């Protein structure tokens, strides 16, 4: 299978505002002693879903921020396809979440910090729907710092 060319888009004026909302969700996860990853889904300029990791609370390895956000957004719009929506997530989605974004047909994916160890880019963009547009590096330092702080506290 050949690698498809990624559909990258330059940052948009609203990207920082929505990524700050995703960071608020990451902080909620941090406060619950969950891996601090947050996500929001925006449709037509409105946040329709907010989520953060709940894997510890739910004892569910699939309870990632993105998965929670997809479920919430689908419930909000009354359908499983999110072609007209943008997912903002603080860290590059893992392979599972990228696969779920494919099935949800998310229109645009915006993430803050890269995750070279567990992010989907380790296998390439073919995990995303062919029409998904990608924007990366939004508030990258803040998104990376909260995760680094969490794991540093765990090691101390």
C-alpha cells in the first residue's frame, strides 16, 4: 500500500483559541491523575464536544480523549460522520485514535505536539481518511509541557 500525500493546511486564526480549550481538558485529566491529553471537536465555529483521557477512571484502555470526543460529537450531531468538524487534540493521536478518525471521517485534525513514540505518524498518514486535512504544532510548547510535567511527577 503506498503512502498517500498528506493534506496539510496552514494554521487558521481560530486554531490557538480552540487548542487552549483542548489544553483546559488536558488540565482536567492532569487533575484526575490521568495522562493529560485533551480534545475538543468544533463544527461551524461551535465546540460540540469536549473530552480528556479517562483510561484510569473508566479502567478502559480505549478511553482516550479523542475517542471520548468522537462519541460525544456523534451524539451531538446525531450521526457518526464528522466530515464538517475539526478535532483539536493536544498531542498527536495514537494509531487507534487515528483509525477512529478515519471511520468518523473527521474533516480536519489539528494537534499540538508530536508524539514520535506512539503517534500515528510513525506509520504515516494513511491511517487518516483521505480527505482529512492536518495542521500541526499549534501551541506545541504548552501541549508538550503539560505531558512532560505529568510524567516527571510520576518519576519523582
